[in-house]
C-alpha cells in the first residue's frame, strides 16, 4: 500500500490520488488506534485526522512511512520532533486556511464587541465598533497578514507581536502592522487575536500578569491551543475584569467539566476548531497535501498543479510568517 487515507477526502481529490498510487481509503479507522497502527505498518504515506495519534511509539512500527499529511488545520496529536527524527515529513498547507481563519476572527470580534456591551460615560449599555478600536494580533502565521488587511479595511489600528519575529522586522510594516511588545499590545488593544502556533514552552503564557493588566473591557479571540492560557487566570479576568469576553476555538478536552475554573462563565464562547474548516479551505489544503505526497512518492515526476490552482490552493507569498 502506498497511501493510507483516514481523513475524509473529496471525491475528485481521492480519484486523482488513486490514479497515481495504491490507496486505502479508510476513514472508519479514525477511532480505532490499533487498526490505524496496523495499517500504517505497510504504508509509505498517510493522511490522518487530528483524532489519530502519531508519536514515537507509533512511528516505531512504520518502517516505510515517508510522509504524513494533515488536511485540517493544526498538528494536534502529531509529534513533530519524533517525525523529524524518523525522517517523516509532515505535509500541511499552512496558507490554505488563512482566508477562512481571518474571516472567522473578524466575525468573532464583531459578535463580541456588539453582543457583550459596556457601560459608557452616560451610564448606558452600548456596543462597540471594530473600526474604532485597536486590535492586537499575537503570532506571525499565514493568517496574520490577511487578517491585518481586513481589520485595516474596517479602519482599525493593528498591533502585532510574535516571540520569534523581531519588532524591527520590515514584514510587520509591510503588512500594515505596528510591532509592539506583548505587554504593550495587551494594555492598548480593545480586541486581541491569538494565532500563535502551539509549543509547550508557551503553555500558560497568558496568565495573571498579562490578563490582569489587559485593557479594560478587552475581548479576546483565540485560534491557538487553549494551553496557552492559565485557566485560573482567564476565569478570574473574565469574572472580575478587565476582560469583557473571550472566544476560544480550540479548547482542551475536559476544560469545561464540573469543578473547572472555566465552567459556567457566560462571557466565554467556545467552538470546536471551526475557524479553518470551510469547504474552500479544505479543498485548497487537500490539493496541496496530496500533490506533496505524490512528489515524495514519485521523485522525478513532472507535476502540473492545475487542479490545485483551480481549487485555489496557492499560498499568498505576502503572508506574514516568521522565518523557519
């Protein structure tokens, strides 16, 4: 078997891949770890959903595996370090979801700013306008520049911070973003968009020191893994201020269980990682991933990315991303 496909694929993408390789399409394995491990033992490539774990233990039993693809956004349950040690490439279309994520973030900001009113100087409950505010973006990803352009079109002032991109880097200004320290961004922003890629060293980054000193009535929209927040500090900032509301699109399982600090907070909105999941973004991502798999399994083949272009799979070269 050349390619094991456990993540659902559109028919035209699957047919294209099957015309070139021996493919086993088995989405039913997603909830059967032992069956996935057995199937991976003979596969040269795999496309796996976020529910399937790929760590050093699983990789030990995949002697032929060269590449693993992820169509949906994020690399949850993929041990990138273990893949690197095993010589397994992780194929992702990091720019394919940028438009979907930018639209989602703007929609979430608009909803929170209007749905969670504040008390103005006359004692009235009022909503706020996105274009009149300062919006901070944390994280230089493929989504960052596109989001900044949309925010600027509303008239918002846009601040940006990324721990891996220097404030003097010209790509900030090129994207219309004012670089700031994380502390400054939190103190000045009416809305904060957290896009930063998850690494364990960032766990708890948004704790009491940052959240407690945020601008009064700030709203937060986060597409990052929720481990980036200290749950106790987030709950306190939402209940007692200064935060007015937060929207998390990637929340750890069990975080809302009885007894947890985030339980029963009505200004916390949670969605199950839907920001990047649109028909268009999945199509773009699928074409990029399957063509990369084809390249790795058939070196020397001349590839024509016409289908990918028709599906909109090209990545915006102007996207603000920090250097590897």
